[in-house]
C-alpha cells in the first residue's frame, strides 16, 4: 500500500543516491544539500521524461534503472507499480550498481516492494559497502559508533571514505568526533575545515560549531587564516540559502533523459550482450563488443550533466 511517509523518504533517498558517481565535487555538494525547489515529478513533461528513462533503463543505463525503480515504487512521474519497481531495480543489481544494492537493502529491511528479509538485507548492504557506497559507509559507521569510552578509529575510517565522496552526514559526524575527541585523538583543525566546508551549505549546525571552535582558540592560526582567506575554497562561494540556487527534480530528470539520449549508448541497438538491461563490461554480461571510453558505463550520465554545467 502506498503511504505518504514512504513517498517522502523515497524521494530523498533518490536525491541522495543518484549523485554517487559524480566526478564533480562542487556539484555533489549542491545536490547533497537536498536543497530542491520541488521534490515531486508531477508535470506532463516530467512524466514524459520518466517514460524516456524507462526506455533507457530497459536498454542498460544504471542511472535510469535506479531512478525508474524508485519512481515506480513511489508513483513519482510514473504510475505506482511495485512489480515494475522490482524489475528495474533487478536490472541495476545485475549491473552491480552500489546504489541499487543499498536501495535493495532498505527495501528488504522495511518490506517495501519486496517481502522483508533481514538476512538478505544485510547481504545487499554488504554488497553496497564493499563498493564504498557513501550511505552504506555512513550506516556502517553509525552501527559501530562507540560513545562509551571505546575506540572509534574504524568508525573514522568509514566516515573518511564517505566524506571524500562529499557525503555531508559523514562529514558532519566526522567533524563532531574530531572536535570532541570521541574515541579518537582530538583534531580541532580538521574538524574546523569540515565544519567550514559544510557551513557554505548551511548544513545543520555546522556554522555555529565552526564559530565555537574559532572562539575557543582551539584551532591553529593558519587554519583560521585558511578559512578566512579569499583564496580558500570555503570563501567566495555564495551560500545556497542566499543565492537561491535550486535544482529541481523535474529539471534533473529532463536533463538526465536528454543526456542519455545524446550519449547514444542506451538506444536499444545491439551491445554484444543478449541480457536486456545489462551493460557490456558491467555485472555478469558476456560481451562481444565494448563501448569506447566516452560511452563506458563508468562515465555515467550524471557526470556528463555536471561537467556540461561547469560545476
């Protein structure tokens, strides 16, 4: 049964997951803020673009497969159909997409679109974790977080791997642990740099926490200078809340559909594999032909979009 709660959670899950393979740091940070003017795909144009993504999903695009699976599960831009949601997600799983494994893990935990199965959910979670999916890394860190005097060295390692992918919840938790020295040696300077980065996007209480560190004189002068310097990456960037920059789901879906169309890889022409929805060189497909570098599944449509936007 469709519920408003799942629709909302699923929408934000989509926004968090689709950027996982972006090679653009700043673009990922914008997308990870969840600062979207719209969180639904309601217009006729968006529905039409979703239908285009269905075609691309059937022809092997992992980006489309992930989005279409969530769209069918939520009824966002497509009529809700849990059978089709499962089918498209399975295509992404065959392509060994870490986003798909993480989604599948959540579905299995909560019995969404599939029967609940905690054992299988953990297997799917570990598949995502082994591929360093940032949300899986963050979840693993939270699972093992020690607040009772034990070590958090391993937790920090997981958070750092996710933080390098600009996963903001990981950056924020990592900064908190470093600032307070919870289970790891305190490092106020590294914490300040992370809070400074997050404060550009008004993430939670990052600005207040940064100010507190600066006022406490716990950080070195060179760190303060770096944060204040005009050449610092934390300056001269308009804050999202001030600039009013918005990335709408509808514009994102339309741009992704157009980019996949222009890439001319998922048009349905023979790819050398007889497994529909699977890409040569990914998953378990046995392929007689390989795509050139530009058309490689590794160069995802999302990366193309963000590079074209000069982020």
